[in-house]
């Protein structure tokens, strides 16, 4: 498997997790237009179009083309609401 195929498979896993778990998450907005994601486990992360404070983003996605499941879910939610991320 090539590196590109590996990255695509990893992103597919994150996208699947985001779509499966997002209904149990709560979203809020900060005054500086960032989003807060509270997961079903009670963890809270600051999420923007380009970053997330979750460990997956910080340790595996940052500096790559990968998006953590919180960024994926935010993008889907904004598109469904008719707003671009």
C-alpha cells in the first residue's frame, strides 16, 4: 500500500467515526468564531476549519492532509446548515 493509499484509508476511518458519533456531540460557538465540540464522553475540544485541540489532531493530523473526526463533523454540520466552514 502506498503512502497516499494509507493516508486515504486513515482519513476514511476518521470520516466514518465522525459520521457515526456526531449525533451524540454538542456544539457551541466562542466569541472569536471558533467552535467547541463536547463529545458524548464529556470531552471538550476547540475546533476550527484548520485545527482542533483533540489529541488525534495534535499528534497525528497536524502538519498533514488528515482531518480529525471533529473537523470532519464540523465541516459536514456547516455544509448541512448551508454555511461553509
